[in-house]
C-alpha cells in the first residue's frame, strides 16, 4: 500500500459536524435529494467541489493584508498581472469574477449563430454560454476518453481525425476556435498530453483557427504530463505550464480552482484579441483592474499562481485521489481509472445497475452516500445535462458521482472513513432507489432542481 503523505501542516482548523443518520435523512429530504441544496452545518466531509474550497497557504493569507483597495489602478492587480505573465507567459490580462464570466466574454465576442466549437469535452457552464450565443459544441475525445476502466494516461486527448473531419464538413470560417480543457472535468479530471496539443496546434495553424485553453485545472494537468509523458519527466512544472499556455491564443480560467478561492481571468499575447474582449469587462464584471473580485482575492490569486508551480502543492490532490481510487477499485467498486484530477469518480451506472438511467443513478448515489455517511459529493450525469427540443432527457455519456478532493483540505483518516462508507454502500446497494424531478429549472437545472424518490 502506498500512503500519500501531507507535505504541509494544519494551522487553522474548522469544526465539522457528523450528524446522526435520521437528521441527515431529514436534511436531504428538505434539500430535494439534491446535494447542492444541503447546508454545510449538516455535512461532514464536503466533497461537492474543489471550487473555492482549496486550502490557502500562510503566504496567500498574509498577502491579503497588503491588498491595495482602489477602484482603478490597484497595485494588487499589477502584482497579479505580473504573476500571470510569469507563470502563464501571457502579456494581456482581463480579470473576471469567476470562470463562467470568462466564458461569457469569450463566447459573446467570438461565437456567432451557426458556429461550431470542437472541444475535448464540455463543461456545464461552458456549454450553456456557447449555446446561448448560438454556437453548437462537438466533443471529439479519442475512443479511450469515455471508457470507465482504462489505463490510458491521457484520456482528455482530442481525436485529430475527427477534428479534421469537422473542419472539412463545416468549414474553418464557422469555427471561431477549438477549445481544450485541461484535466477534463466531466470525464473524471482526465489530462491531455503535450503531444496531443502539438497535433491540435498543427491542424489549427493549417486552417487558421484559434485555440482557447480552459486552464481551470492546468496545474494538475501539468503534473500528469510530468508523471506520464516520458519526454517531460525531467521538465519543471513551471516550464510545462508555459509550454501548455504557449499553444493557446487565449487562456481563460476559474481562479476558484487554479489558485485561490475566488476570481478568474482571460489572457492572451495578442493585442488585437485583447481589444476585442476588453470592453465587455467593465460592462459585466467591473473596472479592468478588479473585474468583480475583491483586491484581497487578487493578492491571493497572484501568490497562488506561483505556488501552482510547486510540485508538493500541485501533487497533493492527485495523490489522495489515486489512493482512494486504488482502494475502491481493490474492493470491486466501479471507479474511473486511471485516477485523475479534482476528485474520485464513481461509475453510478454499474454501482446501481438496478436503477435505469432515466431515474438518475448518479443523483441517487449522491443522495444515498450523504444519508449513510454525511459525505457530500456531486452528481455528474443526466441531471447535470439538459432536455432536448422535445422536452426529453438527453441521457449523459456517463453517470458519475464525483467526490472532490479540494487541495490540502482532508486528512488520510478522513479519506479512509470515506472509503469505508462507500464500501458499505456498495455492499448494500440494493437499498438505493431512483429519483424523479419535482421542480425543474430550465437552465442549469442541477443547481436548484428538486427531486424525490420514484
Ligand atoms: N471550466 C471548468 C473546467 C470548470 O471546472 C469550471 C467550474 C468552470 C469552467 C467555471 O468556473 O465556477 O469559477 O464559474 N467548475 C466547478 C466544479 C464549478 O465544481 O467543477 P466558475
């Protein structure tokens, strides 16, 4: 057994609550069987997301004290701009309040009705913004990408032949950009390789199409490149990050994931692209030197970006995820392999074979795990999808329960508690029934929707 070791110590703590099971049952009932609608006072291990919940370092917290409050021209912004230039190697920076705000700006500026956007895989908010602007997305992962069990090191890779076919079919003029998502979230935090980026870039250059990189989980993707791509085993994370960003015309990110607890940004080396996007920032976000963030958050973001280049920081979450995936796999529990970034992903479709997909097995598993353990995960399946024009559910490619490992938040004993509870639930899985919607919002329904047992 390889045990992951924490290369940090805990210096500020928060008390957790492990409520009795009848109180948890009551809480999930009140929350419409949707883990987004739970109150954290009823949650033991909050594994909903790593977004805005990664632990901050002593250096990040102390930097927040020197924040320079100003509507315009804040020195905090210039420090963040310097950090982004240094770590991502991009000259022009537009700050935004979080990742989806960057998606709003990029989609509004570059997507016209009828355009198509090829990408390795969608993220929920990305897809919503692109479709809102009349675009249609095409997911062109290689065949490995959607396999639950695999030992392919780079399941986030784009299939180059499919990319060429799409360009020939629709014409480069209808493709504003190709989108690459680092540590591809919805397929289990799976990375792509530098080799794949090179190949995508060659095609993009041939047809004069831009590349947009979603860098929200870029640190972990860089870590996997160092671990899994022979050519880069001796390259520093700093150099790999620079290389990855170098392939993209525009890099955008949710800073809630990449380096701090709030914020986001868009960067580019092209002055022309920068000018095209610039005016939307004061309109939707705030003045160009804060973009809807507090200056304290901007300071933490700058320090966090530098810390992303530290292997002991960036490897922590992947090493705990790998431990959990191996332990669950050894107990016969269906999990996505190889272990990726962000969290451990359980395949709810085979975990709950007796629940048909239209009764939302991943949502049912999320609710059941909460009831029996107090651990809160997130449904990533059909509930997180949308209905088609005829009002029918579009069944998701995968029904996943995601158990996120925010960086440096949980200990190994908490991780072992989780593994033990998931194992108990697996042995008793026939107790779990399906769900149906009782209240269903039209946009991003998974956030606020309410469900009930079938
Ligand atoms: N892109 C990716 C790859 C993401 O994972 C997220 C957020 C966003 C964009 C949007 O960023 O939340 O700052 O607006 N992912 C979170 C998650 C919500 O839980 O996976 P945001």
